[in-house]
C-alpha cells in the first residue's frame, strides 16, 4: 500500500512516542498486563473510559495503567511500532498509515461507525453560507485558515476530501494550522480568530456551540457528506505480534469494550453520567444533546463490519492519502475477534 508523506512514522514521531511511554514497555512479563494509548479524548474513546470507570477491565482480569493521550496519529503508530503500547484507540487514517510501515497491523475493534469529525465555523465566517448546498459551503473554505489536529490525521483527511470534491487542493487553497488534539487550545484558536474554522472530532463542535465561539458548518455525522455517514472511523488497532504474545489480554480488553458499548445502547442516563465524567468541562445541556447522538454512532459490538471499512477506504482514496488499501480480511482478523468476544481465546 502506498500512502504519501508517511515516512515520518518511524522518525521524530517514534522518538516522541517512545519517550512519552518509556515506563510502559509492552515487554512486561505479566501476560494480563496491557499497555493502551489513545490519540485524544474525543468521544470515540468513551467506551474505554466507561470500561475503566465501571471496572470492566478489572473484571476481565486485566492489569492496566494510565492511558497516554498521544496527540496525533503518527505518535500512535510510532508507539505501536516501538512496543511502547500494545493497543491503541485511534482512527482509520492511522490504521492505514501504520499498515504501510507494518503489514502486521490489525484492526480489531470499531468504536464509531460514522465520520465523527466536524467542520466548525468561527466568527470570521459569514452566516449566509449556513444550510446552503454542500458544494457552496465547501467553496467558502477557499483561502481560509483551518485548524486541524496535525498532518496525516483524520481531521486533515476530511479537509482534503472536501477540497477534492470542489476541484481544489487544501494544501494550496487554504492554510492548514496544526493545533494538536487539546480541545481548549483549539477552541481558543477559534475564539481568538487565529483560525477561521476547525476540523475537529466530536465533542469540539458541541463545546464550541455551547461556548458561543463556533457553530457546526459541515458535519458528515449529520449526513452533510452522505458517503461518510456509515464510514468506520474510530477504531482499536494493534499488531499481530501483540496478538501472538498477549492474545488473552487483548481478548479481555475487547470483551470489556463490548460491555461498555452494551451499556451505551441500553442505558442513556448512565451513559450521560459517564460522558459527563469523561468530559468534565462539558455543560449538562451539551451532554444531553450528545448522548443520543453517541448511541447512534457507537456500534453495539466492537466487531468491524466490511461495509463501514469499505466506505472508509473509498474516503481515504478520495483524499489521495491512500492509493491501495489492504483487503478487509488482511487487516481485520474476524474469526479471532469473534473468538475473543465469545471468551474462547
């Protein structure tokens, strides 16, 4: 598979990720100790927070430390490559990038089956574009400063995809500003007009709206980009090396995530309470708005589905980031996942 500009995975990103997780080496002799990282505190990783809060990891016999927030996909990939972490909560963009460097990459869980990144307009964007056809809204992005989490991220991918649809090049027809994954920093950049728009994952759009510093301008999850409505985006990735060495622990991790997803779909009140604990600065009214959205976006089972995967492949190929993606069967070990979830691993 060829993915442009991805040689950074094993260079500076590797050094940063290794340093960040140096005390969490996956070489632990405890077969049920699992080192887990995640790219950010986006809503995709709510099931991890729930599993921790409700004791699901412990109930499955897992020993886990703190989960580092690695900030961007290159650091996630580098940490998996170096063995600093065993499992990562990340996005499909990172899974494709890592597969280029390591065809032992395995996609073992789906966390969000829609593209949950939004384009968020700040005060510098005129309101007369709101609600107009998608093509017209994309056209207004030309020449603007757009905040993203970083290069090679799913947030950059969405901007590139939208510009391609309008016959534009995001690297030439806009200024992409790398802000990292810190929500406060992103909202600050928008409110201070250092960027005109953000391309950021939920719940940043909801937080921007509640704070009065921004508004949702383009939302794939809301159906603004129909081809992304059912595209798998938030995922759990690992490597075949980890599955071979710590298969029982990884299987236990997946069962804990499945319990979290079951709770999300069965108990809205508890989900709202747990979401509030996960996003401490979120206002109660924002939690109330976001909870039913998450119940629609988060699948009932972590087992990835081919249709969601195929939609994600098509999207990434549309951005020019991916020329040839791995076949579903080459990156998703379906039989192993089913065995893990049934408790036979």
